[in-house]
C-alpha cells in the first residue's frame, strides 16, 4: 500500500498550516479547532518550513512557562521527516516507530499535499489485514 491510497481515503480537506511568525496561542487554537496533534509550519501554505506538535508545546512549557508568548518558529521542529505519495506504508510505519514520529508531511514536487498520522497508518493497515482475513475466510469456507 502506498501513501497516496491513505491520502485518497481521507476526507478531502486542505492541510492545516501555521506561519512561523504566528504566536503559540494561535497554534493552540488551530490544534483545538481542528482536533489535531500537529500543524505544518509554512510561510506560504505550500512550502514546508517545519512542523510543530502538542509535544513541542509541552516540552517547552516544562522548561519555559512563558512558551505561549513565543512564536511558532521558536518551538517548531525545523528538520522534518517527509514522505511522498509513492512511498510504501510499511516503510513509513517503520520510520515513524523507530524515530517516534506521529505526523509526517507528504510532499510531491516540492509542495505539501497532505499529512499522514500514525493513526491514519494504523487504520489503513488494520483495514488491509481485515480484507485479507475476509478473503482467506471466504476461500476456506468455499470448499
């Protein structure tokens, strides 16, 4: 299974982004409004400048109680693991597990086209396994 299949199965919606100069309070409002765990940081909505997650906020809050007065650029992860629509789901899941990453931006031809979460990956893997189980069950009970 390829990442493109996961993106196609998701409800069509633009990727939620936030500008690096936006405030952390704006970030928190986006996370709550969209019920998501991470936001892609982009100065223009298509380029990838970074990613910022709930974990980033919590880690900075632990060391600096004034984090909510910072900008997103001050707390974001600038070196971002990405994938393409053609990438294999199993390979991405391995990377996510090994690097403890929950959200991976999907980039095609230098443009942001989606985000895959570990939840998306697990949901599709379970669906694939259930389909295979049903096919095997059907085959066994045909005899």
